[in-house]
C-alpha cells in the first residue's frame, strides 16, 4: 500500500494594492492612464484588489473593466463589496478582511491631492546592500527602507516609512504608505522619475532642474512636496 501523501498548508501575508473605480469609468481610466504614463510598471506583478462599493455596473461592463485593467498590466486577484451578479466562475474571488493601510492616492494634475490620515509610524526597517536594477521593485509596508547603492531608472521603492538611498536615485520612490505624516525621502544624487509621499507626487518633468544631481531631502508640507538640497 502506498503511504498517504501529506498535504501541507501555509499562510502568507502580503501587501495588496486596492483600486477603487468610480463612475463614469471613462474618466476614472483617464486618471489611471495619466498615472501610468509616469509610472508604467507600477502595478506589474503586484496583487491588486478592486473595491466595488458604490460602483453599480452590469456583468458585461465588469468584464470590460477587468479586461481594460489587464491590458494595462493590472492583474486583479480579488474583489471587495461586489454585487452578486459580479461573482462567479472565471471572475476574481470575493475577499474580505485584512489590515488597511493608507496607500498612495492616484490623482491627476487637476485634482487636489489626497492627504493620508495620521497613523502610528512604522517600526521595522529594511536594509538593502546593493543596487536596485531596472524592473526591480522593493515593497516594504512595515517601516523605513535604506538602499546602500543605486536605484536605477525603471526600479521602484515603496515603503511604509521613510526611504534613504545612499547612491543615485533614478527610479521611483513612494514613501509613507503606512500613513506616517513624517515620512521623508533622502538620496545622495537626485535624478528620480517620481517621488511620492502621502499621495502627493512630483515627476522628473515637474521638479525644479536646480535639484537634479543634488543630495536631497523630500518631505510633505501640507499638500505639497518640499525638496531641499543637502549639499
């Protein structure tokens, strides 16, 4: 008789980004596309949950929504607060629970930036010795991130607290997703594609050229990012 095979189960916690579509969907996608122009790989290979509360659409429109997101490399792993008509085979499963954190608000240039609610500062730092290559992503929602090396163009750092880069910062940094109002970004050589704290962001096109290549501190003051040269 063949011995019975053991079946092992394991739990794993991870950070999932929650997208909240709003009607009309055409306007919402226009806002999303404006963000993706600045950070085209932001959602690539990341788990995404759709929050459907208040979005009253039929099954065809829902399938079109999922298809449009997939074409933008946004893969939906689950859905919250969906109506019964949007649940079934070959559709994302319904999920619930989880600990909410204040994730980045994706806003266009004409919308007022959303301020993140104050929460206790994250406390678990992450240290990375070495360069972060293009296409790599470091996501650490539980504290500060310190990179002892360069962050290449096309790479990104997402942190619950502050981000310190002891080298050239050429990619994207999103700090303070835990809701900490005091999160900052520091780098030795600022050439970033995107800097974001608390949902307020600046891109390479909108940053003052006087800061390019400088040692920088970035902080959130009210609803505006403030850059300060440290050299």
